């Protein structure tokens, strides 16, 4: 076996220690499970998720909405700035004064 010594903190390590360390560092990448099918999802015959299936139910009979949630083209634009489209947002006088002072001090809203 070809061993190339590495110098680390004054000690010499061989490939026998570095290869397992690199494999261990790559484990979080594998843990993303991009192509792993989620268990418990109703599926069609071709294996795709059945989007027309009824929502799963809890023990009390109510819809169970826990799980992975994502929406295509989801934007947090309005969560970050309510006036993202240039709309005038009505503010109370004390809030308007606070907003004005923060814009003057930090340079942005």
C-alpha cells in the first residue's frame, strides 16, 4: 500500500488514518438523502407521490400536517419587507418616527 506521510501538529499520519477521516467528514453529505423516498407517503403505481391522496390523519382524526414542507418558487420577500413591491405601508406616528430614526442611523430599512 502506498503511504504518503502527512504532517499534522508535529506528528506523522499515514493514509491509513487520513482515508477514514476523510470518509467520516463526507458522511453529512450522504445524510442529505436526496433520492431517498420518504416513508408513509401514498404513492402511485409508478412510484411518484400521489398528490390527490387525502391528508394523513392523527389518532384524533384530524389532518396530520407534520413533515417536509416546501413550495416551488417560495419567496420570503414579504416576510422580510412588507413593502417589497413599493406599496405605501400605513404606520402609526410612533412607529413611523422609530422607522425614520432607524433608516437615518443604519442607512437602510
